[in-house]
C-alpha cells in the first residue's frame, strides 16, 4: 500500500499522487540519491500478485530503460519493495495529449501532424531497439510545458497483452489494432495502427469506433470499415486523410511498413497538404502469393485429366459394330467410338476461328512487348531511362554523385527516395557548388528514407529558417527541430497573437542560419492587462476601506482584527496585505487589517521560594532549573537557581497567567540486599532521582 511520505527502495520519497491508469498509479517522488524529482509508476495490487505478469513487466521495463530519446519519457530505474513493483521515470511537467484534445475539442491539422511527427520519432527510436510499445494512445503521450512531445509507458504494454480484454483497459481498446484484438501476433505495424487512431482523434476530437463494451469495440476494429476523418471535418487535407487511412488498414501489410516512412509522409503533408503522394496498396492485388506444393500440383494434374460434368453429357458412349467407314485421318474407326453430335463440325470451326483470333492478339501483344524492350534498352543506353539505382523490395543502390551540382545531386537522390544532407567543404581544386563526394559508396544498397551526406565544395550558407509566426508552440518546435535547429523559448504579451502561439522569432523566417544553431521563439501570453495601484485606505472604517478597494478594481478577501499600538486607529483600517501604491493585476485579492487597539502586556517580579515547601526531600543548595510558560504553553523564561529565594523579573508578557516548573535532583532511597548463602545484608546508595514541582503564576498588567 503506497502512502504519502513513504520511501521506496530507501531512495524515492513519495510526495503526491499525480495520475492513475488501468494497471498502475503514478506518484511524484524525490530521489534523495541524485536530489531530483521523478515520477514513480506503481503496479496495482491485482497485477502485482500475478507472478507471470510481474516477470514480463520487469523484463520489458528494463528493456525500456535502455531507451534514451528526446521524444520518450526516459525510464531511470525498475525495482520492488515489499511486494510493491515500480518503475522510476523522468518527471515531465505538462499535460497528456488526451487532456489536451479534451481541452481544445479538436486540434488544427498542422498542430496534430506536428505532434504526431514527434510522437512517431520517439516510437521509431524504440522500434530501432526492437521494442514494440503495444499501447499507443493519447493518454500515453505527454506534451511538456516547453512544447516537447514525449511518449511514455514503453514496455508495460507488452506485458499486458497476455491478459484478456477487460474493463480496466477500456482506454486502450479504442486504439488497439485488429491483430491485437484477435489476440494474434503484434509488431511495429500494430503501433502504426494505434498511431493512426490517435491522429484521427486529434483531427476530429473523437475516436472512430465506440461501443458499450470493450469486446464490442474490439470487434469493430476487426470487422467495420475505418471511417474517414473528413466525414467529421471536411477541411482536412486529402494527404492527411490518406495517411490516417493507410495507418489504420485492417491488414498490417497494407499499412506503413515502418515509422520512418510514416514520418516522411507526415512531413510532406505539412509542406504540400493537398498533394496526392500517399502510396496505397490495391486490395485486389495485395493478397499474398501462395506457393503450390508438389502434392498440390499432382492433384491438379489428375483432376485436369477427368472430364467435366458437361463433357460427360456430350460424350455419349456407344457400342457399335466394326465399320469400314474411314475416319478423317483415313484410318478405320475402332470398335468402341463416341458418336458425335450434329453440331460437332461447327464447334470445331468455331474453335479454329477463335484460335486464329487469339493467335493474332498474342502476336500483336508480343510485338508491342518487343518494341517496348527495344525502346527501353536504347533509352537506357543513351541515358533517357536511368534505373541503375533501383533494387528489389524498395531497396535502392547508391549512384555516383561526384561532379554533379548540389541541386542536381539533391534532385536525383530525392527522386530515389533518399534524404540528402549537405556538408560544405572548402576546396581549392573543385568549383563551388560541385559535389566532391558522399559518405556512401556507389553501389551500396540503401532503403528509402536513408540519409546521404553530400560533401559540396564551398562555404556553408546555412539552411532556411522556417516561419513559426502565430503557430502553436508544439507545431513551432516540431517545425524547427525537424530542420535541425535548437529552440529557446521566451514569453511576451501580444494584442494580436493568441496565447500559446509564437509572436516572434530570431533569426527571422526566410533567413539562412547554421544547422544546429538556436532559434529563439517568443510565446504569446495574450494581451497585457493594465495594472492598478493599491489605494490608501488607512484610517477609514472597515466598510469604507472595503468600498474603496473594490472601486479600484480589486477584491477584498478577508477583514481581520489585529493589535495595533496606535490608539487613534482603534476600530479603523490599520493595514493591508499589499503596500499602498503597489501595482497589481486587476481583481487581485486584498486582505484588510482593522485595529483592535494596543496589545495588553504583563510583568512578573517576584522572589521564587525553595521547592522544599512542597518536597521535604529537596536539599538546600541543590541546583534547580526554573521554567516559566504562559497559559497557551509558550515558554518565556528558563534559568538555573542555586539558592532560594531566587529573584525572577519578566517584562512584556502577552498573557495574564502562566506556570512555574522547578526541576531538581534528590538522593534516592538506599537499596538493601541480602546474600541468600551467607545471610549477610548490604546497603547501597540509591543513586539520583529527578523530581519536579509546579506552581501557578498570576502576572500583573503593565500600566
């Protein structure tokens, strides 16, 4: 049982509960070893008692701890303390994507795509480390106060897949892939499906499939066609619609095959939202090819030798006498023959006619194919068709780029589906703007989306800074970091730019800046409200002071009576919670203090008598501690008396009564023991005993 203030692993102090989910609760904690705040995710009891689940949970969580990426909530530690299983993670101050969607109803296309790009980059990093999330949903995506998007809960989802779909994972079933819903094998493409559902929700403010039970929703994922986000928001661009629909195909083979290809299309949609560039798989041609076994082939051959039902009707078997009638080939017919039907001759003629037509068509097609081959070979020889870089299954071979212009090399590599990055090198022998070489050798096999660094002669002119004006913070950060810039965020006031959007940037949009340099963006806090001054109400009656404060545009929170030495202010305002003339925001709450006059004070000046008055055991001359406390328990004096009577003078006492406590030691009674063998009796000193005497005190009012 987790309690606030308890320590986990003798290291993590639980401070407060900050979230809960179907399988775990999340707490803010302080790591006393590294002196930092962390988030601690604690498995709920029903999961902690399942040893199989806990084992998988620990393995997956430890694997997730190896992930380090700016778009992933980093896992620091995994542990167990008295049956409590927990994961220690990076504490991200921000809001979940789910709550952000609920707050804004639905997101703009640019903001949704920008958030998706960052989330996909984090998921891609996990996939590159062979870790599948299996529970992608808005609840597991966090947007920090700085606009950084981070994916959380890596690893815990895989451990949960062995459990039946129940109500405690209602949040997940809305985003689960068909193969997960069926309990089948899930891989990277399952995360892509869930990311598509998440993007759908960002764009429309709703999930595509809903139902009364988790099972009903899961069945819809398997059976019902995916609705288009444009059915709910018609202004969504075609490219974004196609991205969502490709992500959420029922068959994993028809989805994006990797996060990198999804990220590539998402970035394209920001630049060319209305272009039709998303490659979809034709359902009629996407079925997997089935290999025919040798046994299957033998069965097909045997079946082909049997006459069909129609042939058995047409071929009427008859027993006839030997006939001298010659057959068409000049030979005599056999004794057993098949009597032809009257229209057999016509059928043969029709058959021959059809064969002539088929032969003619095949000849024409063959001529066309031969012509195309010739044109291709000639075109390839003279450079019209350059497919030397193409490979199988999307793999391309690197071409020779040395000697090309920068623009030409970029164009060719981009056309091949690669991502060219330019690195400028000063050269005395190569003209500026000409490619000297690349980091990939000619003929190397590459996959679409792979980066190729081009060494280009000349000085680095930098790259163009994107325009982030009036964009939401998350979208602006994604745009800048997508181009390789770092971001620094500041705040300011604007009458024209909505709160949370970028109001200015430095360097300005359209200018060139070095890749990796910092772009400062100023985030609007909305219009700056004019401040008001705290009015002077000292000496006014309480109601007059309250009216004056409210007339200035402020509010009165409390009116409190306090002591004040100025007797002329009795019953009047003697102070405020803010100094007079202080500039504050309109509507600020102010406390008004009303004087109830000077605080009464008391004195005490008496000689303290010996405690022997109450305790005959007290020996005169024994040191005695004197402690004076007021009726409320406040200690106002402590001294040691060595003789009595002892003078005690106490000025400025705030209460009229109190207590005097005298603390001293006396000799204890001697201890007598008898030896059971010899009968000898011994008397030993009893040691020292502490004793106290208390006396009530009445203080005198100071005149």
